[in-house]
């Protein structure tokens, strides 16, 4: 069964087809193979030089096979979709369904992008292989069912297909045995010849989609887009907003490494799940990327697997003492920027000394997670400890910063009051400390005048209108953070039930842990031992918990990770990142989004 979209949907779908190549093809797949045979359909069409400003080449090696994988991932609703890449292309582009048989789904779809300084998006052209270009032109331009006229472009030899009636959302043309698709005729003639005449001679990658990004693209549009996204997270005066403060040093470091890459590669592999991979090769020399590939702290996912079994999200981050020391001034600047008028020099120096002491005393990794039960959300953290006594003192000193006048005034402006003390949790070995944040009755502040929090067991604070309760609209007026420093780690928990969270994160390494959940273990185990960062989220169960059904549904994890692999056995050093998405999550997100 073939579904014929409306003209509106065709316009949106055709635009999406182009947008996919614009978004994924941020660079050029430059692995040319001089010995590769020229495409039979472009015999006599010699290769042409790359257009000026080329920033993208993308390959979809096996359109029919990849489309079949997509339909399998989508599941039941995919039965309504076209059964072949040819039928899909005809539907998206509004072509007669009879031409679907002319599209060769066993030959790669090619795409290239060229930077356009005068436009927000690059110029993009996609090349779809057909069995006979001349026959395709005849089918589209002759007979009673003709929808186009052919207008040859003398400069490029492209037969531009102009609609006989109305307008088309995309520009179409034929060169050799390639149907070319672009946003405009100018894009088609600028990029199309390179797609149809040069790219067919490239070595075909093995993945379902592959893109390689060269240095000009990274230094230009890719880095500009990354910096623009980070700038949007910063305040109007250049200081990060409160939610971005913890990320500031890491993001600045990542941007420096991005600008120091020689090339990067993006691939997508589809099987039972979806796997996106990004790898970057550093420039020669001792720049940020090259240094990171050898100095970045990496390891396995054991700390993540040792989080509590009921964690719906978890993260592990590794870093070395040297990199933490380098980031102290950046973190001080970011935190000081949150205080109106900044911090006096003496207080800035005190803040820096406290952060530096805590950085020196802790170990090279920390892991955190989120649970969600009837009481609402609770987060927990476990960090490696290098010097227990020094870390205990540093944490106390860090909390003492909240008592200095500028910081206290900043909290008051937000309608908050902070206090510290001991907490009674006799089930835990060691001294548990409490940090309490209470909403005040400051005029105009959210939550002002709320009734005091109801005390839960073991000193935990819980309000009847907590975030997890039906009809909840406000966070509880009192939030507590509980922490304990021991030889085996610094453990902390904050949220609606911090006492239970602290107990679970302390007990998890020898008890019920995330690694004991088969789906989570299967998703995390393949990450290997060169991980600097890993994040796992179970979006479906997280949504169910937010809807008042904690524990409902089977795990369907999404994993995002990054790390570094030093040069070895002839392979260059590389920085890498990956995302793995469970098929169940893909299907449910598609269903909720009403895509099909």
C-alpha cells in the first residue's frame, strides 16, 4: 500500500529530506578511492573539482536496505509507509508513482553541501541514482501525464525539471543517471555537478549513513554553530545563567577541542536499535584536542553500573587533578558572576581556595543519578575520594561561602534561606550532614508564604504537594541535601526524599545496582574502557513516573557517551562520542509525536 501525502505534507517532507542532509552533512566525506570504478550511469561525464566552500559530503550506501531497517525500527505504524526507497522518494517529491521503479535502491544516495555566507543554511544537493536518466526525463516530460518540462542548463548539462503547473517546493534536475534534488535551481547548478560527476567515484562506507567533516567546515560553520548555541545559554553580560554554571568549564574546553580538530566523522548504524557515532582526529601539534586525546581521564562504566537499580537516569564523569585545577578560575568566574555586583577580591580568593581544596581532595570521577517514586524526584551523587579529611574540611568551607554577605543577599533575592547542620540517619556509618534551602516570605518571590514543609521520616522533608504528587504545580518549600564523606566515596542526595536517596546510593555498590538491570547493563557494557563521560536515561519510565506511575513499563535506555582513544597500532588518536537509542524508545516517541 502506497500512501500519497497531501501537497502540504509533500512540501514538508521534501524540505525535511534536504534538512537531513544539511544537518548531518556538516562536512565532507573525503575518503576517495582512485581505483573505484566510475558509475555506469555517468560514463562520459568526467569528475569536476569540488565547489568553493564545500563543507559536506554524505553517503547513504544502500537506500532500500536502510529504509527497510527504518521501517523495522518504527514498527507497526510503518506498514502504512512506502515499501521501497523508490516509492518513498516518489511520494516525498510528488512524482508519479510509476517512476518509483526507475529509482535504483541498491546504489548510494549522495549529498553535498557548500557554505553560503549570504544565507543561514548551506547550499545542498542530493543525488538519487536512477536506472536510466533519459528514460526518467521522458516519463516526467512526455505524454498525457507529463508534469514537467525539461530546460537544459548550458553551463552544467543538467536537465532542469520545471513544473508545468504551479510551483515545486524543491528544484529537480537530471544529470547522467542521477535525479538531483535541491532547494533552488541555483543550489542545483552549484552543487549538483559535483554530486553526480565526482562523488560516485568515492569509496562507499559500510555504515547506513556516513559523513566526514574536514577542517574548513569545523573551523567555519560547525564551530560557529556550537559557539552560538553556548552563547544562548549565557546571560546578557556574558556570564552563564545559574543552570549553565556547572557546565561552563566543560563547554569552554569542548569548544577549544572542537576548533583543534583536523577532521571528524559521523556515522549512523541501524539494527535492532539506532547507533550514532562521532569521531574527531586532532590536528598535529600540542593543541587542546591533541592534548585531550592523551591526557583525558578515561575509564570504564563501573561507577555508573554501581548506582541504585531504580535510577531512571545516571551519569559518570571522569577528570584528572590537572584539568580540575585549570578549570578552577573559570568556575570561580562563573559562580561570582551570579552575585550581583560580583564578589569582593578577598571573597573571590576565598572561593577559589575552597574550590581548589575540594578539587584536590576528591578523586578522578563522580557519578550521579535520579530516582522517581511516590514521594517525587530525588537525585543522588557518589564521588571518588582522594583525601577524606581534606575533602570533609573543603566541603564544610564551601558551604560556609553561603554565609558571606553578597551570597546571602543573592539567595534572599531568590527568596531562599540556607542553613546547615547534622542529620540523624543511624542506619548509615559515618556523620551525615544536612544543607537545607527554605523559601522565605520575600515579597514577589515564587512560593512566598507557603506553609512549612511536613517532616518525613529520618529528618527528610516532604510536602504534600511535592513534585511527584497528583496535581503538583510547585516544588516543596523546603529542600534538603544530605551528604556523607567516607573512605569509599562522597555520597549525597537531594530532592523529595533525600534520606532514602542517600541510603540507596551508599548501599548500591554491594546491593541492588543499575548493573543488575539486564536492559541497562546491555546498553552500557559495550562502551568499553576509554570513557570520559557517559549518560544513560530511561525516557519512557521517566515519563511514566512523572505521570504518577513509577516503575511502570520496561526499560528502554538511551545512552550518550564520549571519550578519547590515544594513537596506537597505526591508528591516529581520536576523540569520540556516541548515542545509542533503544528501538522501544524510538517507537514510543514516534507514537507520542504522532509522526505516522
